[in-house]
C-alpha cells in the first residue's frame, strides 16, 4: 500500500468576521488541500457554545449576542486548521451611503487605477460592496475596485463604474472615470549647452519632449558616474567631484533616450546655501545661516571681520567674472586683493575703479570684477592665464561702529562672462559707479598661508571586522530576570504611582493602556502557519498586532494581578509558537525585526507567571530561535545579498533589537554579543558609526550638538521611528548586562534624537536645520532633508526623554516631542501598525516631574 496523504490546509470560503443574527444558522463553505488526501474528516468546535454552536458538518447556529471563534481542524494528525471569528448580533445595520475615492479619477488606457469604497455608517453589518462597469468597452473593473482602461485610439473617453451595497439596502453610486489615450514619445532632447558646474553646484537640466502632448508619467534618469555627478528623478544634478559624467534621460520603457555631458570643473566657484558655512570668522565674530543666507556678525567698535574659506581654484581665462551678492548696506565698496600660490596678483581696491555694481530684483546688490583685466599696477599685476590655486579665500566687511553690526552674504560665484551672470541671475544692470564710503566696505583677499591639517577623533579608536561571523562571542553574562525593557523594580514603582497613589501622569498612562483594544481579557490570537510580506499580499499585521497585544496584556497583569490578563497573554504566545512555522517574502526581515522583540518582551514579563506551563515556555523560546532569529541574523550578515550601504537604519535596528531581546530571554550570551558587536562594528546603518551622517550645532542654541541620522534624506516617517529603537536597544543592554549605551560617544544617540525631534516637532512648521548631503547606496545622493511625513508622531519618546532627564542632560526637543504625544499609546498609529511597544508615559516616567509633564498632549501639535 502507498503512504497515507495527510490533509494540510482547510480554507474557509467566508468573510471574516462572519456576522449572524440571533436564532439563525449558516453552513460554512470550505475547500481542502491536497485534493488527494487519504482522509478528509474534520472536527468543528466553538470557543463558546453559549454564544454559538457548530455541528459536525460545519453548520453554525447563533444562540445569543456576543463574539466567539469557530475552529476547524483535520481529524487525522491535526495538521490543517482554520479559525473563523464569529459575531452574533441582534439586528442588521444597513448601508446608507457609499463614498468613493479618489475624486475625479483618471486612468490611462491599459493602465490600472485602484478605487476605494467607504460605506456609511462605519458600523454597517455587511460593509462589502460589488463593482461593475456600465461601459465595459471603455474600462473594466475587478471585484476589488481596480479599474483598467481600454485603448480607444487617440480619443479620451469616460467610463461609468457602479459600486453597490450587498446587504439588500440597494444603495449604489456611479463614478465617472476618464480614460486617457496613450500618445507615444517620439523624441527627448536636452536644451542648451553642456553644463560646466562648480563643485557642489546643483542645477536642473532642461529638456523637451516631442510631441508636446505625449503621455509621460515620468522619465528615468541615470548618471554614468554618481561619484562625480548625481541626478534625481526630476533631472536635478549635483556636482560631487571634479570630472565628467554622462546624464541619460529615458522613457520608462527605455525606447527613447537623450544624453548630456555634465562637467565638474576646477576654477569655477559656486558657494551658496549651506556651502557658505565653509566660511569661518577670524576676528571673534560669528556666522549663522538664516533663510539661505550667511549672516556675519562682528563686535562693537571693530572695523572689520574676516571670513576664511579653505583653499580654492580660480581660472581667470575661463571664468574671469568674480562676483559676490550681499545686502545693499555693505556693497558700496568692494575690494579685491588676490595673491596666488605661483605668481599672479590682482588688486582692485585703489579708488574702487575696477568694480561694477548690479541691483537685484530682491533689493540686494551684486558686485563683480573681471579678473582678466589688469588691476592697479602700483600694488600688483593681474591673473596670468590658466588655472591657479589659492590657499585661502577671505571676505571682509567692517564698520567703525559703537555697537554690534552685521551683514548678509547670499553667494560667491565665478562666471564665463557678464552676460552669463546677468542671464543666470535674471537681473538687469542698472548702473555702474565708482564711489568711496568711509563707514562700510567689503573686500576679498586670496593669500598664501601654510596648510593646516585638522583631525577629529571619536571613541571609535580600534578597527574591527564588520564580518558578523568573525566576531568574538565572549564574555558570558548572568541575567537577573526580568531584565529587558522593564525590571521588577520598574513594575513596583509604576504600580505604586498609578494604582495606589493615583498620581499623574502615571494614571493617565494606565487609563490609556486599560482602554486599548489589544489589552482586553477577551482578546483572541489569529496565528497563521506562514506570514508573508513583500512580493505579494501582506498579512504581517496579524503577527504584529498579536505581539502588541501579548505585551499589553502582560503589562495589565503586572498592574492588576488579574490572572485573566496573564492567561490571555500566554494564550497568544502559545498559539503562535504552535502554529507559525515560517515568515517569508522579500521583506521578511521587517516582520521578524519589528515583531520579534515585542514577543520576547512579553515573554520576559510573563516568565515568572505560575500559570505558564514550563514546557510551553520552552517551546515559545525555541520558536523565537527557530523562526524569528535566523531571519534577523542572516539579514545583518548579508543584507539580502546586497551591499550594506543599500540597507536603511530602520531595517538594521529592529533586527539588532530582536536579536538582543531573544538573547536575553534565552540566557544566550552569544546572541547578546552579536547584537552588541553589530552596534559597535557592524557594516550597515544600525552600527552607530553609520547611523550618524554628520554632527552639527543647533542654529537656535537650545542644545549643544545635533547628530544628523541616516534616514533624514529619505523621509520622516522612518526617521522618527529610529530613535525609539535606539532607545529600546540601549535600555535592554542597560537592564540586562549593565552596559550604558545611552552615553556612548558623548551621548551621540541623544544628539540624534534631538535633531530628529526638532525637525518633526510641529507638523507643517519646518524649522531651519543644518544638513550635510550624503550618498545612499539605495537611492543615490540625498541633498536635502526630505519633508515627506514631516511631523509624524511615533511612540517611544518618553523613554528617551525620561532617561536623559534623570541624568541631568538637556533633552530639549525630545522633551517637547514626548509631551506632544502624552499619554503614549501603543503601536505606530494604534491601527494595523504595531512597530513600537509604546505606553512609555506609564512605564518610563520618573520623578521629579517637570511642569506640564502631568498633563495630556500639548494641543498645538498636529498629529
């Protein structure tokens, strides 16, 4: 006889949750796999027979109002299993209206457009809708509302799409969708001469598309050498190093292209914006950026202030026009003393007779000189032809004043000709004059000085391998459990404050936890054998929301000592350990990283609960080791086969946090050391050396130092996610093994948090921020802070704020960011996302309480 074929899957062909009226019944339709299973007998059960019962054929009978689960599994082997959530209701609430988005929909022929239908009221018993096309020759629509346009020559047409309620209410809506023809691109052409850029210059390439009405959603842009010139998806190029690169613009199908050579040349100057910060004061004054200009302030009774810029190239043959744009009040006189390394001098200050002034439309003034024209013969000659180098470039302005004075500089540039200057700047030369003012003057000097080498050092003094497999596994630790995010002392403290003293803000934090839908005794898990994310349907929210619930229920048990909460928490963990066998997909690391540490923290809290069977606890730990840990370890080791610089910090950090949490839970020192070694020496952005792009001063002076993080040029949703994960990592290392990473490298993590918090403090209000462009292996150059998602609120900041508050540091912006979300709830938005554990107001607040800390969120914040 052949081997018996075991039933491996039961699929229920019914909407989940299923809603039934009291006194009605429903026979559940299902399908089985494999078809050739030897036996297909099933066992049907109800979690609550009083609410609903189910017979051996899968017929459900509703008895009384409530919620329960209907479970079905194979009778032989118990391998196949399915769970159906059932809601028994006393009345049917019908749909009264349907709203469809987007408004005024448009779709190209052969392209797809997703329509979304929202029914009213939100409590409708049967919210499902049906989609149909009344004009199938113009556009079709899928059962999920995806509209596909149908080609109709070069004519635009209007399709009529109907969406109808399915609950018998007869509510229906008809939406008109414009179907636009696709007109192919015949040619792409660049406009103008091949650009010659100065180092760090940014410009947009102009181009035309033929015909003018061609269908082009976007062009694909590439550079032959990103290290020399990078290009964005909008055709904006940035010069990074001297050399040449070919920029290619192509249609999405690659059939039509245009190419343009872009050169980054020596001898051309283009200092503006943040580049002006390269100029430093030499006589005790100060500089700062304000709305794109450099504000130079010098002391009272001081007649000058020199600004020093590092060495630069001049080429008077190719770019003879040297120009400075500044505020009118300092542009009455402009001196040039240019002294080069190898001969050739230029002096233009005598009687100011070699300078030209141009008024600009914005009320300022440009002064320029032509370096190819001889200067004052009494004080020096002029630039010889070709390229020259100067060690220092100094701008000076002064005023014999009895009080502090200041002036503004907008840019310093060189041009091929006056015509190029006027064309690029879109200004009109209004007058040329020679004048001398005894109070205000500005001059430019280039002089030969000795080269000064300045080096910076950090705590990263020892080079170590970033090969994760070669790291040492010692030392060995002894853990005093619980010792992850919370200890027994922590729970004693918050119980006293919230439950006994009923003191704010702990009380509001507890109320936030108690009312969370994931912290209810009746919460039931929904485990799956396989969780997928990336490359198909995403059902990762199932495991993440259950993980968040396990943690919140564990907190409720600790706060109330009510065993029902404890039982609900371990029920979640036991079910997932028993059923879930794999996490798959191209983004499996995000599932493992963002959920693994949540389950581990829940288990760490529950490990001393007498009601958790010892064998079940061991099986749960093994599940984390077998299913979650390998995904995190493998990703940090090879980053899905890509180079480490192509991975984001928000991918590395969750993997590190989860490995550390599993190591602590399992008393596994090797895993703890893997996480710590990656923090110190890893190849990716989770390593602290790579998490920070640059360190800056706070322009407003509220904190001493900022640390610009690796994702600020990506978007703010991810940037605000990273600081809490740094904090989780540091808190667990501190509690478990006594290593204080919060203060590592002169509290660089606090500086990173402060930078991120300031930019995102108030939605829609973007502050002035210092920023250093950086190269991402995944997206290329990030030249500016990306405001996408600016102001995004993320939980986890109470931990950051309270830790540094107790140390006597100055978490100025983190304090405001934490206050704006008080009291902290759970998850990223307490919806289907559950990246963060949250509830920091309850768990991390410590005395002394600062003014306003015992109050709810500041109303001014827009979340």
